[in-house]
C-alpha cells in the first residue's frame, strides 16, 4: 500500500470512521491439491540481473548483482508456525500493542487502540479513492486478520499476516535466521530465469490455469476469483512450485525484506519504510501489476496489514 494511502487511512481512523467489526470474506472455491511441503531450499548463490525496465520506474535500472549461498523457506511463514513462536516466547505483535501517542501527534488518545490495516474492498461501484479500500480496524491482528469476529480456524496453513517488519524480524531471529535482502529474495524468485518478466518466464498468466493467488478481474471493483480465492489468502504451497522448489514467490502476500525502500531517510520520515516483494492476492494487471520478481514497493512502517507476510533465510 502507498504511504500516502496509509496517511489517509490514519486520518479516517483518527476521525472515528473505522468500522469495529470483521470484514466478511467469501469462502474459497478451490481445493488446495496436495500442498507443497514446508522446510527450506538451499541455494548456492550467484550473479543475476536485479530489477527491470519498462513496468515501474522504481524497478530500474536493471543491474548485475551477486549473492552468496543461503537457504530460504520453501513457503511463506504460516499462522501455525507463527503461533509456535508466540507460544514459546510470549511475543506480542505491534498490532496488539497500544500505540505510542508521541508517534501520532494530534490524534485523540481514545482513538489510539491496538489495531491494524484491513482491505475492505470497493464494492461493486469500484470507488477510485484508495483510502476507501482500507480501514484501520480495532482488534485486527495476526490472530484476528480481519478484526474481531475473524480467527484462524481452517487457516493454519495460510500465511501469517498483520505482522509488521519488527514482528517478522523477531520471528526470524528466534529461528536463528534473518529476513532476506532484496537481492536474495529476487534471486530466489527468479529461479535461474534471469531477466524474465515473471517467475515462470515471459508467458502471461492464464486465468484458466492460475499459477498464483492474484486478483482476477478489474481491481478493485470485480474479483472473479478464477484462482479460487476471492480477495483473501490461500494456503501456502497450493500452486506449482518454481524450478527451485519455492512456493508463492508470486502473489498470495507481499513479503518483508531487510532492505530499506529508500535508504538514507531520517528516523520518523514516513518514506523510511522497509521494502516488500512479490505482490499479493490484491495485485492486478489494471492496477499495480506487481506480482513479478522485479516489483518492489514500501511496506507500511508502523503497522501490519492483511496482505503482507514474510519468509526467512540463513546465509552461508
């Protein structure tokens, strides 16, 4: 989500216009066939082309980079895996904590409640105002992804969401691992197909044979859900893995990396955000077109959201 949109949503929350109940989501229409196993994939590293030209300015210019050997999770970290971390450590995510009033000057104290960003859609009319597609919902967290009334029943193998950068990093360190750099993440996503537009090559996605959980139709008005998951996450590993055995490097949820989106920004600057990669179930050709290895954008700096998760790496 663009940081300008985040500011608009914060303003709506401060004005008391955020809904207090969970967002209703459609049930999936696709059965996950023999999901890919979790675990790790060991990569030898190498030199490849990072970035691309012609889609979005921030993706270029393409340049050659080299990464060393590392292992990377086969899938995005799941709700079940994150629950193990919380049970073992007692960790409390950012969305579950009371916001610091010093970070939100001018926002009434009674509006500063544990909360997180939830995609609520635009309805059939397809509002063109992005601030209306999202809400900060009190009580939304990794355990309640759409807010009070939602839970993780039946979603144990879905990617954990509503985790901020610091939450993802805490989990990674608990496992003795780290979050990938942008170069490591993109090297893994390309699976040896250097310079190709998509994870699988240059062939455009076929809605009749979906390769990933993305938005089908005209965003944000119509999601045809040809992939079986209407405006929601899918269990990890439901789509064919890449040539290197990695699942969901395209779509499902954006993934945190350890890199800054714009380096050199002072602390407190809203543009000082960590970089996310991979696109999500909300990525559509007519809007962001960011479910490609070279795509990149800033992650919300002070919150989780319903379309951002992560996976971890270990170097050497």
